[in-house]
């Protein structure tokens, strides 16, 4: 609601609709809004927003970080060598998954080079967005990978396995490593 009111206010003030970056910057920093009363109201709306406000963003970020730490711990427990997002950025990569495996693994017969942790439910809208903005980019750069939706996902979304993107709702227990396959031969 605050976005719509602010957009209408700026349109009347400027004579043209505001650009998305201008609108977003004022929503993030209401002190940029020329009208002090409106700035205070927008601030109150964002603070009290139980779905998209800054408090909710902090909570989501924190939960995401916790699950990434959990994932790294599980990889270390299994003695799997990997680079995390921070290490990859330090090496100059700009768009990276949470984990790149230094030695690929197999999960349910599918080769996995990277793992992305999502501390959310995989619904159709967000998954489609992630595929477009992240997963296919990772696939192009690093090969096939695994996405873990820690809070589940709609089963029909797991339809890209043969193309190289596997979905799971937990850390896989049936990992096959190079060591396992050579010792079993």
C-alpha cells in the first residue's frame, strides 16, 4: 500500500511516474521523501510489514545463513572438498552457487558439481525465478547441480534432472563419491 501511495504522490509531484529505482530507494530510505508526514507514514508501513519489511528480510537472511552453515557442516562431516560462496567471490567469481564441489559427487545417479541451499519452500513462482536468475547460470558455468529446498518443494518442479538440475528437500544420504565408486569396483 505504501508503495502505491508513494508512487501516486511522486507522480503528482513530478508530473510523470517515478522510476523503479527512485521508488525503491525512497521505500528503503523514507527520509528521501520530500513530504515529512508521508515519509513517516511510509517508514511506519515498512517497519510494520510482516511479509516484506526489513525485520522479515533480516529473519529470512539469518535463516538462509544458518542453512548454508548446516550444509557446509554436512559436507565436512563427509570429508567432501568444496569451495563456498565467499571463497569463490575472493577468486573473482561474481555469480556463484553456495557450494562448488572440488570433486563432483553422484546423487541418485546424477552427477553434481554445485549445491545451492534454499531455506524456503520451493513454490512454482520462486523456483521459476531462481531457474532463470541463478540455476541455469550455474549450470552453464559449472555443470549439473543440486538445489536443496530445506522446507520442501512442489514435486512437479523437479523436472530438470536429466538436464542437470536436481531438487531435494534435505541433504542427500545416498552420495556416491569417487572413492566409493573406485573401492566398490
